[in-house]
């Protein structure tokens, strides 16, 4: 799944926050709430977009192409 450039509900640009969000939540093990607050994502729709997006390219790349 690709990272959304804009929030699907309100249209706010959120794509520029993706790399920082992944780095801080997975590598540095920071709390998701604090990370989203520091990035300025206050609406629940934007938060849901960030938390619900997963990187599937690594999983899909494991399979053979026909």
C-alpha cells in the first residue's frame, strides 16, 4: 500500500510526515500519541490514516513473479 499524500477525509497533506512517523515509532519506540501530537496531526481522521497505513511492499517482494 502506498503512503497517502493527503488525508482521505479532510484533505490535509500528511505524506511528508510518514518517514518521521515510522522512524520515531518503530526505531525509537516512542509513543504514537506523542509523535502525532508533535507533528501537529490533531484530527482523528488524519491520525487514523497514519496509524492505519502499512508498508506491504516488503511482504509482496518475497513472492515470485510469474
